[in-house]
């Protein structure tokens, strides 16, 4: 049963598994690779990180991770939908020349403290890295026009929307799809466990 997870995930770029135990989630994470960071994500009234705010974040990919795995323990009564956009759709809508220039954009990978290009295919498949708040000031200026276009393209694509219920697992190919979540409201009674996996 576990055997078809990677082929499905590789074919669809994301995978939703409904109504699973936390023990099963741990097995899935181990099956996918090595988790280098496990975070319990909750909303805070005094947020110290973007993850803890109720606000919608910009679409992005996370540093380093090949896969991201989320497990929903509790979901807020309003909002908090997971949103996903395939980078292939972004590239299709981008001006060819802008994409060519953006390939050179470097963004800091805060886990490894190295600059990572927006696009590379060194392992034989397309890998994207886009994290708007981690782009250096220099590159923000240098690629200002392209970054505005990119942001407009992303915001014009209708994302896949998934509302995780308690006990649901969501897996994504981090270097292939952009993710964020919608603004959170209601009772804020939300707990999501996230693994970053290489
Ligand atoms: Fe993220």
C-alpha cells in the first residue's frame, strides 16, 4: 500500500491521503526519505514567524526539501485551505525572456546557508526554488521587472485548493509546486505537523 505513494506523488506532484493515523503519517515520512525538520504549526496571537500568523503567505517553495509532508491534527473553523500551483503552469504563462532571466535569480537557502538558483535541472528534472522574502536585495533590484511579472502570473493562476480535515495527510513535491495556505479565521484551533524531507 505504501509502494504506490511515490509513483502517485511523482505523477501528480501532490497527494492527499484521507483519514490516516499519526503513526501511518510517520511511516509515510520515513518511506519518502529523511526528515530534517519537524515543526508543529499553530497560529499565535504574537507570531514570531510567518508560519504562526493568521495571514495568507505568498506562494513559495521551501528551502532544501524534496518533499513536504503535512498532517492535520486540528483544523480551524474558518480558512486555512492548502493552496498549490504547478510551476509548469507558471512557466507556460511567463514571457520566455523573463523566464530565461529568472533562471539566474539566486535566493538564499536558509537551512544550508547557500544561494540556490530559481531553476535548475541538474538531477534530470526541473527544480524550482522561489521564496520571495529570501531573495537578496541586489537580485530584487536586478530582476525587479521579472519578479513583478512572476508574481502577477502566480496570482492569476487558479490554485488547487485542499482543505485538510483532521487525520488527513498532504504530500507535495516541493521543487515542482508552489504552496501556501489561505488566511485563517474562526476559532484558530489549528494544529498541523510538517516534515521537510530530503
Ligand atoms: Fe512553506
